[in-house]
């Protein structure tokens, strides 16, 4: 990078904004935090994601802004995914079960 920190690991020549590590880990953590059953797991994954982000900064693989951008992108992705799932649930509730499932249940009952 710029020689601002010790070079503990070799760096690629490509840019790193946002950090893919941070984006993926924070997205999984935030999606888990949205589910009441998975909140404890989500909190643990979030902590691991934060530690991983700090480690990536420490070894000089990322700037703090790279990790922050990964967190921001993860928030956007988790929000979009949660909205998509909620929309699909509303759509399915309005439409009822698919026609094929209704036919199969009738034939199984007779």
C-alpha cells in the first residue's frame, strides 16, 4: 500500500474499496440479527467481523474506510434482502398456496 503500516502480508495491485471480507461477514451478521432466533449467533458473527476488519487494517491490507464501506454496503444489502423477503411473504399471503399444491392436497385426501 502506501507504507503507512508494516507489510505483514503481500498485497495485490487491485483496489480494496469496499472490503469483500467485511461486506460478506457483516451482511451475514446483520441478516442473522434480523431473525430473533439467530440474534445471539448474529452478535457473535458481528464481533468476529469487527475483529477481522480490525485485523485487515492492522496488517495493512485495508484502510479503515474500506472496512466502513464494507459495513455500509452490508447494511444496504441486508436491508434490500429483508425487504425482498417481506415483500415475497406479503405476496404469498395474498395469493394463497400455489394451485398445484391445492390439487395435490385434494388428491391425497381422497
